[in-house]
């Protein structure tokens, strides 16, 4: 078989598995036990079942909340909307949070999309490249004149989320093997930081509004002096440098800062 002919046959089979496209039946011989359509169906079903298994592995808390039957139904709809497009199944479920936010069968329950976003962020943090966290001694060694222009480089194994629902509570209960609490919408938007510590454990904690804004500014590459100016929205100008230094110390202790760029 020539290379072009093989490529054509592969395209036909892929088209059938991904989209149900016609023409692949001619590739398969049927017999008394199963016709060509039945045999092809085995491949199509196996593809979807395997991807459902991947989604269940990436989103175990979402599956527990939705229930197996509904999770599978949403998963199949997702598979049709977002066929696998990467060699590794690890990244197949990356669009699920946005899909659940838009899908008519899920959009009425925003906890589903938020919980999916929280779970996917946990996976991203776990898989992110490693970087050695900064030590407090390195901060103390920065000359005073360098502080205003200093910029912080954050751990690539960290994420910032703003959540309206109690997704972290559901995640924590599932980890502990306890019944999931009822979904609950918070009165105010909650700020969260997720990161992987030096022991490779996943950690997360809530942030106050000023800390979230300061951390976001650091992630955007804004200088320590600019962060101090930003914090004046929450404190007196003369207190802002002290507050910013306290936040920096907390981030260093947590392992969220990996380098100080002094220009």
C-alpha cells in the first residue's frame, strides 16, 4: 500500500471516529457475527469511552457533584464539541470549564464551570515546571535603593483564581472522602491562590482584596514601588511599603516567589 493510500484510509477512519463521517464502512469486512457498521462502532465507542475516562480522572469532584450519568452526558457533548486535538490525553479536558459555562445544559448551574476551573487549575499547578523558591535571606540582601524598581518573578507552579462558589470546600471534602457540601454561592467574589510547594504538595488559600491585587500586579511585572502605590487604595501611603513588604515575606515563605529582578 502506498503512503498516499494509507493516509487516505487513515483520514477516512479518523473522520468516522471523530465525526461519524461516511465512507469508512468500505474499510471493514463484515460477517455473520457483526456487520461493518457494528465493528466500526466498536472503535467509535472505545474512543469516546476512553476520553470520558480521561475527563473523570481530571475532574473527579465535578463527576461526584454532577453524578455519573449526567457527567457522562456532559462529557459526550464536550467530546463532540471539542474532539481530541493533542497527542497527549493530558490536555484533552482543558476547554471543559468554558464549555460548561456556555453549554445550555450546564450554564444554569455555574458551580459546575467554576468547580471544573478549580480542578483544572489544580492539575496545571501540579504539572507546571519546577522552580526553586526564593529564600528570605535573598530578600534581606537587596540594597534599599533597589527596592522601588525591584520586580518579582513568581513560581510557574502557581495560579490565581476568583471564585463565586464554594468549589474549594467541595474539593477539600472529596479529598477527605467526605460527602460533598451543598453548592453555595458566596455573597462576594472570593480571591484564591493555588501553588505547589517544595514538597510537591498542592496548596491553596484565600486572599484579601489587597493581597490579590498586589499579587496580580507582581504577575504583570509591575515593580515593588508600583505595588506600593496600588496598596494605597487599602491603606495610608506611609503604611503601603510596610504592607507590601509583609506581603512579599508571606509569598516568599509560601514558596510563590522564585527570583527578584533588581534591574
